[in-house]
């Protein structure tokens, strides 16, 4: 009897995948609806990471903040901790990615769960990025992301974007709780509160998360990332 060969049906794990957190106009542009002061300083590095990923065919996942009026996070009297003024409103210009991280052929998943019935090779051939909408701080609230992680099982995740102390933090925590080896690109993230970012960097290093500069990341071969851990 012929033995069932798992390697034929399972795609090999990706050596590395990138996670771009919320690099949207409303957060990064100085005239954005929820502009993070100083975040414009990371756009050059975001562009370098994007170019590296395209050139090396590194899988590009992204979270996309997307709101409708009435979302719990949106308030006309915001406390800037759990509630914020209207931002990244559905179909507004501010919801779009900045030019440095914009991709021509994204596959954008709404928050509702959609069962995937195709292999990774299909997505890789037809799209240049996989984007997950969310209406809170946590990209993992979009269950389609977990479904993709099961499909492609990246060995290492490289994370960047905004804001370090809100959505990046939740993404990093979610990846770590799922046992992914994680790199945070320290000069391609930006926080609302710089002091909180410093504390998070220390905490993450203690937890075994690697903090790297953009130049260090783009100097590596995709297969080398696993050796960092
Ligand atoms: Zn939001």
C-alpha cells in the first residue's frame, strides 16, 4: 500500500513573513485624523522593508484599521486610551496605506470569517499582500489571520508599523502567545508615548523578542532569520 506523503499536501513553512501594522494615512501623515506625532520619521524605513520584501518574495501580511460610526473605539469625546476621534473610516482616504507600504494587488479580508479553500500557492501567485481589517487594537480579532498562520506557518515574523504602544503591542503579544519567533524593527515602529515604547522594548528583549534596525533586517537573507533565535 502506498504511504500517504504529507509533504505533498503541506506547503513548506515560510522562513519569514512580514507583518505591517496599520501604516495608514490617518496615523502617519501629519494631517491624518489620528496623526501620531513624529511617525513620519519611519516612512523611509517602511519603504526599505517593503522593497526588500518585494525583491525577496517575502510574504507580506498587514493589519488595516477600518471603522464605521458607532464602533466602540470611536467617540466625539475621546479619552485617547480606549476611545479615539473618528479615524480610518471605511472607504475614506485616511484608511489607505501610505505610498511607501501601498501594494498594487492586496487581498483584503473583512472582519467576518471566510473559510479558505485554496493553498498558499494560489494566494502567493494572485496577490502581493494579505490584509486583515480590524476595528480595535488587535489584528488577531480578525480570525482570518489565524487561518493564514495555520496555512503558511512562518518560522519568524518581522513586525513594524504603528503605534508601538497600541496595535503593534497587541500584534507582538498575539504572535508570542502563538509561539512565533518575532523580530520587532525598532526604527520602523513609532509610539504615541515614547516612554512606554522604551519600556516595551526592554520587556520584549527579556521575553526573547529580537529588536533589530531596518538596515540589519534588509541585510539578511530570508532564510537566515531563524538563526537569530
Ligand atoms: Zn481604530
